[in-house]
C-alpha cells in the first residue's frame, strides 16, 4: 500500500492512522480523583512529548517556509482538536474544571 504524502493533509499529517472509536466514560463515570490529579499535573507541567518523524518533518518544513510559523502553536491546535473530537465528554469536564480553577 502506497503511503500518502503528509504535506497539505492537515490533521491527517499528524495522525496517519484512523483513530479507533473507543467507548469513553460518560460524565457521571469520570473518576474524580484521577481527574483532579491529572489537572494538577497538567497545570504544573503542560508539556507533552510525541514521537513522530513524519509530523516533525512536516512541522519543521512549515517553520522553514512560513514566516513566524510556530510548531508548538500548530501542534497544540491540531492535537487539541483531535482529543476534543475523540473524547468530547472528558474534554468538556476538564475544560469546565480548569475554568473553575482560574
């Protein structure tokens, strides 16, 4: 099977395989203790690390060819969109709780 080129594929450039549809907990099933620990860890250190030579190459190419292009900003937008779409219930609870913590 021939691999598609990543440039110009938007989110598919970072997520090359279809995301499996997993059942996610409903709002009432979210573990409150795990949520609070996760929020505190994320607030202390919001950085995550990914391993993807293809995504790294595409983002570095864009940084070299587009003035003021930010790899971090673009990767954050793409990843947040993908996570929000895949786990909308959890995203909603986290988003609400973060606003409460501000």
